[in-house]
């Protein structure tokens, strides 16, 4: 947690600020080539900042168990059961090739929950249009020191610290933006 | 080793089996090549713990999953199931690339490595990069700059007859992806260094130069030419 927060996330923040300064300079000079050349840095570091900011809130020492209310209702209607949803999301997280994230997202067009994975730090919303509710970071730095190569064990354990209150709050906010 | 004879065959170095292209029967399987040195041989550059996990878990998994994917490919070919053949490509690229890349990597490194190359390789490095230091700086920067998982490569361009630095994402194999012949690769997946170097990838990349097996790299250049 210490390395993930103080080194990895902090680096995304620092490099995002640098990239955004360079972007402002390029815009001031109407330098389209540079604006375009900055996109990978903006996506990588911006995505990294967005993703990790969500992730820390998605987790809680008081987490785990199952959600209730509207979120549980929607999980049951869109996945059949909570167990089904958990299995599908876990499988997706384990199957990511290389670095990336597995997400439970909300589709504001169909008003339903959807699973999706993204490569590297590609942010869910900008990449797929889905509103991120709960993400599982499967970059090796997220688990390797503890779980080594056994990503499935890490993914399985994660469910014990999911902060369903936070995930539910994100769903409420996403539903308010339906059609936006 | 069983020899499979067919109209066309492909031969690979380093522990690959002799494959008959288009073989629709159960072919001999890929196997995990042994390391040419002990797990602790590359210390202090790469720890024994990393080498063991990297070889026995990560590379072994690519080998196993490649065999599974190739079995499925043969089945799909036998049924002329084009959709499945196409659907298998990501698994073939990922696991096939993983097997190719790591097989090269173990040979690229040596406890007696480091220093600088000589002969034709050094000459070409000087001609194409200006100096050995320049090549080292460029390849290191490429390795550190990889976003996410991937590899940085010194490759040989058979068309221009020149050396080139390139990076590939995930386990995408250099030759199939870019046409360049792989000479020396630096694995920058976090599993390659994290237990020892944590997030400080630059320190790992800097240290790797101390175990580069220039003899192996030179042999690959000769073979490429």
C-alpha cells in the first residue's frame, strides 16, 4: 500500500502535472503536433491518477460482504446473482494480459451494469464510456510483493475489502447522469 | 527428440521443438528450457528469488498455455473453424511471445557478462549509434519509458542492415511485430524486477548491463546477417 500510494500514484500525479503544463504551453503556441504528442503522457498519467483515486475509495478495512439496496438489485438483474457477478469480474481480472484493470462499470445508455477491462492506465470512462464503480488493479505492483505470480489469490482476497458503500454512491451518481 | 518430417518445417533455437507447420496431429510439445546458470548466478543484479519465479512460474506458464493454445489451434484447423482460429490469436501471441522472449532473455544474460562487446557487433553499434554509450543510453531510456508491461529490444533490421532500438508491449514478439531480429532484450514487466528494485525500474535497467552476455548477442547478430 505504501509503495503503491507514495511511489506509483504519486508519480502519476507529478507526471500528470508536468504533462498538463506542457499541454498549456503547446496550446498557447497553437502547436498541434505537440498537443497530439502529449496524449500518451496525459492518458497514462491522467488515467493513473483517476484510477488510483477511485481505487483507494473502493477499498475499506470495514469492507467485504455483499452490497444491498439498489446496487445489489441491479447486480442480480444484470448478472443473475452476486456470485455470478463476482466470478465474472474475478475471471476478467485474472485474464488481463500484461498491466491493466478490471472494472465494474455503469452503462448510462442501457442503464445497466457492465464489466470491462482496460490496458495499462487507460481510464474506463474515456476509453469505453462506462462510469467506473469498482476497479481491481492487476498491475503486478498491486500484488507481487505479497502474492508473487499468483494473481488469482490476490483477486480472490480483494473481495474482503470492497467498500460497497462507496461503490453504491458511485452508482447513484452515475444514474443521475443517465443520458448525459 | 522425435523428428516430425513434413513438406515445410520450422526450426527454432534454444529448447524449441522441431515443428511441422500445418501439423494436424498431436505435435511434440514446447518445453521450458533450462537456465544456462544457477538461479543465484546473476546476483546481485537479479536475485535468485526473481530468477526462480520468473523461470519456474512465469515462463513455465507461457509454455503450458502455448501448448494448450496450439492444441486448440490444431482442433480448429481440423474443423476449418476460422472463427476459432482467429479467436485463438491473442493466446498464441501472448504465450508464444512469452516463450520466445524469455527463451532469448535467459541466453542474453550471463554471470560472466557485462563490459562491452567487440568485433562486428561493436563496429555496428558504433556505426549505427555513434558510440556504445549512446546505444546504452537509448536502449535504457526505451526500457524505462515503456508504459505498463513490455520489453525493450536491440534488434537487427534485415532490410537496412542496421541495428535499431524498439519496444514491444506485453509479450508481443519483436520479429513478428516489427520485422526486426531480436538480439538483446530487457524485460520490464514488473515481475522481472519488483521484488528487488520495487518501483525503481531505472535502477534495474542500469544494473542489467552488468550481466549482458555479449557473446550471445553477437551470435544472434551473425545469425541475423
